[in-house]
């Protein structure tokens, strides 16, 4: 691990996005609060099309004895030499000293939150000794610079600036490109890129402005980085839009000779009370609704009443056969004569 990329660092968290990598905190999704004291371990990441180093974070209270032991070994047991110690609050510095004495964090409840010191952390760059290729180009939009100074300040490679690209392998079969400002390349970057240049393996020279190409070639000839000139970028031309043309409506002086289809349609109905104009009703929207068929009922016929609902007081009129009626009348007459 090079000097600019320490194995362990201490700082007040710059945001609340990082999750604590301690098993219990990680299983519960516990994140480190902004400004809280934390310890980071430099770790290699391979995947997602990129090979890079990053810091895996833990709460200070979740630091392991192995991490404290590593800090003591890399600083000759001097807590003031711990990377990031000089940017910590006095309370956090005292906790670090106690951990050096006891071999582990003493106060498990200590958080040391100082949001005012969160913006004062230092960014650490690192080398890429396993780069397989180098190229030069100008980005179309701002991109991160992997140089240590730019990482510390959060400075990006701006659109149109000259930058060095490094092809970093991952998974044994693929590579991912990372970038630095041309003037941010390290001695190792320069030596490796120079070998590729003399071996005709350096890419991108034909795709950059002539002024930039001269700075690149002069850098490789002298063996030291030549700062590229500042070029005025031509503004990107805006896309021209074709103006929309409205269709002209030609109205003849003799409207009487025009058919209804040829006359221009009125955009709106005329308002009532306009002088010299007759009232016109606004066109009504036609709704296609299917009308249900209505059955006609003859109200002249008497309504049928079921037997159960008929009133008992209303005698039922039944049609009697004439032959039966004559027999009944004869029998009635015989009963009257017998009674006399």
C-alpha cells in the first residue's frame, strides 16, 4: 500500500450514506451518521465493470482489535501519526489514545459527532500498478480525477480538458477505464505510459487537438509531465428548430358562391348581443347512446289481478251455459209448486 493510500484511516463521516460493516449493524442496515467518528479499511473492489480501491467503514465503537493493532503497528504505537488524527475533534483524539492503551475502543457508546468537521476530511489517492493500457482523450462532460490532490479537494476533469486514461483489469477478462488530469499522473503512471507510447500502444493521440498532442509528445520525450495549454472551448451549437408555419386561410369576397365545405369553419360560437350578428348556438356534442326500446302498454285494458289479491266482496261473474240455465229455472219452478 503506497503512502497516499493508508490501510486504515480515521475521520468524521462526511455523510450518512455509508453503512457500518460490523456484522450486527450490517444485518440491521445501520448507517453511520454525518459527523460521527468512524474508521475505514482500504479494500480492493472488483466488479460492475470496474476495479478500484475503496474504504469499508465502521463506527468507531465497532472497530476490531485487529484494526487497532494495525494502527499501532503502522504508526509505531503513536496515535498522533494515525491518518486523519489531526482533523479529529479533541474528544475523538482522546478516545483514540485510550484505544491504543487498551487495544480496543473503550467507550462503546461514544459517537463523537461533529458535523462541522465532516467537511474537513482528507481524500486519499492511490496508484494503479496493474494497469494494462493507457490512452489520452478529452471528456465530453465533467468526470472524477483519481489523482490524490484532486480527490482531496473534490476536483473533477472538466469538459474538454486533457486527461490520462488507465485500463484496470478485473475478473481476469475485462478492463475498466479510470482517469486523471494529464498533470496529475504519478511517476509510475508516466513510466508505464511512456513504455506504451514507444511501443506504439498508446491510444488517442489522433483524436485530440494539436496543442494537446504536442504537450503529450513533449512529455514522453523529456520524461517529465508538461502541463497542457488551456484551450478555449468552442460553444456547442444549439440545434436549430424549424419554425412552425400556420396554414393560410383564403376567404373569397363572394361568399355566396362558396359551398358550405369550402367556407372556413368558425373557431367559436358567437356571443349573444354582438352587434350586427345573429345569435348562433354553440355546436352540441353528439353522444352515441343507444336508446332502450320501450314497450307500448295498452292502458284501455283492465289490469290483471291475481286470484289471491281479489277482494272477497266482489262477486265473480262466470258465464253459464244456456241449457244449464233452463234446467235450473225448471227445477226452481217445480220447487215453488211443491211448496204451494
